[in-house]
């Protein structure tokens, strides 16, 4: 084929520098994107026509342009693209791998959060664990009216992930209403919550519980003085979120040692903390039943929120003051150490409080944390 004179020169010029339209098609970048990358210094044209302002690109820039386009499709932020695309290839590869690990970690955390929210909003628990092993809770829960009260104003909840004890107060059964309402407000937490969201979720639930009480009291004057303690824990992976307000308690039995892991919000406890009374004086102190903080209808108090490590073999006890007002730590520890079955242990603790006179309602949850294999997502029927 004969070419008119000048064609080869033009062809060479065409190959040497392409228009931004052609370059954009070859690199899969829109003219708008090319302009943006020029402005950001990601991909500067080889030549800008001083008269028309048209951009022209060199063929050698195609590789760079494709890389930029790929990194954009990957979702990499522009600033990072700028640094990656100017690196030698090996370094760029390493940086890209590091970037992707970070994306996957963030995605995994978001997936866990989304899974939790689906379970939380639907009221149905969901499972998001991909570990081969997770901690499961086996528990026993018992509540008893005691020997001297006419109603049981304690409420409790013991599920797969959530344990909660609430000791209501307020007279004329209002305490019962308060403790039940607060336990209800916490119930949605009985699902797998990402460990990073535990404290937020507990904080949200306890604030919701408090505002529920205030709303109920606003529409029913007989509930104006109601209130309740709350001691609750939620387990997620190897983490435990603990929320606590009032004088119910949580204890941990680990390696044979019993530890009280909540701090009473009572007058006598603060007198003890300040060294104004001795432990021996607590039992006979006239103000020993006075609580400094609780979830109440007429005021807002802050609850304690804590995150703790959980270990397989841990045994937790949540109880209302009906137990620890009459049974000392040694008596409680003796039951927890020797009675293997959690339900039997809860029963024996109630019996201990009754034997001590049972002046108050008594509620106990005994929960054993055990390492257990995660069941496969779809269980086969066992009919055949
Ligand atoms: Mn009580």
C-alpha cells in the first residue's frame, strides 16, 4: 500500500503522543479521570498544547495509566495510589499486599458488625465466628423470694451470650416492673457482638434501659420511685463486657480463687473505700442497704463499664444482694468450688441464703465458660 508523503511522520507522531481521548480508551480512564489525575500529579501528560490546552500522552505512560486505573478499581485512596505508582515494582507489590491485608481486616470487622446488627435488629442471634473453637456458656439460674418479702422484685436473664441480674426497688411491686423492664432492654444483646463493639453495645443498652424507666414513670405516677440495680455480662470471643450499677455483684472463680469483679455502689462501700469504717463494721452499719447509684426513673446515673479477658474454665456468679448480704465470700466460694453442675450450684447458693435467714429476694446465676468446637453451619439431620 502506498502511503502519501508525510504519513509516516504523522504516524510516528501519532504513536509517540496520543490524544487524551485515545489514551483514555486504551487505559480505561475517562477524560475526567485523566484531568483529575493530572491535577493530582498522579499522571501528568507528556505534552499540553499551549494553544488548545489538549493533553497528549506518551505510549510509555500507558502502563502507569493502567496501574492507576486498576488501583482505583481496587478502591485504593488517591494519595496511596500516588505513592504506590511511583515505587519500583517489587516495592509496589509489597505495599499493595499490605494495603489489601488492611482492607480485609477492616472488611472482616465490618462484616462482624453487620452480622451483629442483623441479629440485634431482628432479635435473633447470628453466628459469625470462623474460629475452630469458641467459648460457650453453660449456666444455671435460680431466683427465690426468700423468707421475709411478699414479692420477688429481682429479675434475671441467662442466655448463650448474656447474663444479667437486676434487683428492683420502689414498693408496691414497682421494683418488679423496673427490674423486668431493664432485663428486657438488655435481651437484644444475647447475640454475637464483635468484641470491639461490646462496650458500646452495653452502654447503649443500659442507657436505653434507663430511658425506658423514665418513660414508664412519666405515664404512670405509681412507678415514679421505681429503680433497679443491674449487673450484666456479655461474652464475645475471649472478651467479656461487664456493665454494673448498684449493689448486685459479679464474682469470678478462676483457678480456685474467688474474685469479686464488681464494686458495690453503696454508702458502706464508699465508707470502706475511704477507710472510715472497717470490713467488720459493714454488717451492722445502719446505712448498709443504702445504694448510691442505680437505674432509677427520676434521675440518670452512670453505670460502670468494663472489658475483661475470659478463659475456658472460668466460672462466673451473678447475684443480687439477697445472697451476699447473708453469705460471706468463703461460703460462696465453697459452693462454687465443690458443686460442679451450675444449676445445682445456683440452688445451693439460694439454700445458703435461706439458711442465713433469707431476709431479701435471692437471685443467682452460675455460669461456666467452656471451650467448645463451633458447630458446622448446616447440621445434617440424624434420621438416617
Ligand atoms: Mn435485694
